[in-house]
């Protein structure tokens, strides 16, 4: 395994038998899991660089559905290859150019339309991890249809002061030991949100946690990390429940 500064170690992960099913929505495939009862509340999950097929992200979809939401993870890479653990870190910047987390608006609109028209969803939230966390931050600035958002360890892009004028409540989750996001960046995010943001927001940093910590399935967690992973997930669900 190459030592790269950004990708968390996917290592030997256990297999996962999914509870949901796959659907085709216009030009996008998506993984959907529904609760056993009718609900008009939904959550979109945005995957990380490993894509919509990655077992960890499907586990998260099933977990959120278990709390009573129609939960959907669309393939935001539109059929193109996700990042693979065998890929070379030197190619990452080039790969990112073709997988821009700020160019997800069209796909988000397609999925929102599906949730409203086909699933009867009235309130829709969004959760994203890493690459998906960046996409959530972007969408919470652009799309008023999203009632609330949770961005988990998305790198903070500072291209303008507009970056902090969120449309709806957003919760930012970070790991203390994340090598991709410095504490200074998190502090600056907090200062800027205080200055510009007119809606509810929260930032929380979880002690000792590295990039990607909140996606692990129970059997893949280290005992020391487990309480923080469970706390982050509970915080994520509580934020969704507060607004959706």
C-alpha cells in the first residue's frame, strides 16, 4: 500500500450484504434503501472518491434508512471509474479535474426530481463524505431544495466569501488527526461562518480521528475509535432529525 497523504487506508474491509436495491434515474444509476414504512422524508448520500459501489457508503445508506428516511446514493461519477486503491497518488490531481465536487448540480437536480415525483418526498436532506463532503458544502450554498446538510471531512475550498453564505442548516464534521484538513482551516471556516452565515450551522472535531473515520462498518472499527465513530454518526442523524 502506497503511503499517500489524502486517501484513508481501505485495507482489509469486511464484506457487506446490502439491504437496498439499484435503480436507473435518467443518466444516473443509484443505490436506494427505504424504511419499512411510508415516509415523505429523504436523504441523499454523496459518496467519496471510491464511488457509489463502495460497501462502506452503502452501509451508511442502510443505516440512515433505518432511521426512517428514503435514502439514496447516486453515482455522481456518472459511470466513470472511481478512484481505486491501485491508482497512483501522482495522478490524483488529474483525476480530480475530471471528478469535480463543485460540478454536481445537474445530478443533484435529477435526484431531487426523482425523490419528489417518484417517491413522494417533501423534505430532503443531504450527507456527504470526503469528496462528497465538498459536494455537500457546494450544494448547501446553491440549492434551496435541500432542507439540511451534513458535510463530513470535505476539504475546505476558499475561493470566495460567498462560500460561507449557506442557504440551510449545515453541520461540518472533522477528525482531529485528518492530514488533509489542517486545524487552521477549520478555525477559519468557523470565523467565516460566524461572519457570513445566516442559518444554523455547527462544526465539530472528533478527537484522534483520521480522514474517513465515520464510514467504517462496526466490524472494521478499532476499539479506541469506536466511541468517536458512533458519536459522529449519532450527531449526523440527530442533525438530520432536527430539520428533516
